[in-house]
């Protein structure tokens, strides 16, 4: 079984009607709507994962996966209604947040 990268998108006030692009190793592998969770197959080894929307994106998250591993990531917007324009022009690489959550305790 190939390794899996699971990306979860939380529902927020910003970008409610927009899809985020999921990018693995520089290639678009899918999209996420608010509240969605999607699984992407990945070859064992090192991968760089990002999410993007229009001009904004997240910093890349590095993951190393072994065969049969499941890596869980969560993406959210770091912008609020009042900071969205500022971040879209001056902090494009910080518009979205992507973090690893498979080490989080349940609950």
C-alpha cells in the first residue's frame, strides 16, 4: 500500500466560497473546499506539501513518509476578514497555514 498524505481543511470565515489547491512536490494534486478532507497517495520518501488559493499560499511543510504511513495535515486561513487584503499583498506566503496534526492527541 502506498503512503498517504491526508489534508483536512477547517471551515473559517475567510475563503468560504473558494477552493484551496493542494500541491505536493510542486505539482497540483487536488483541491479542498471548506470542511473537506482528502487523501493523496504518495511514494515513500521526502515530500514538500503546500496549499494555495489564488495568489496566497502556505509555507511548505516537509514530510518524510515510509511505506504504509499516513501523514495528516490541517490547512486554515491565517487571514481574518480585516487582514485578508493586507496578507494577500504583503504576506502572500503566510496567507494560509498548513501544519502536521497526526501527532496531536485525540479530542
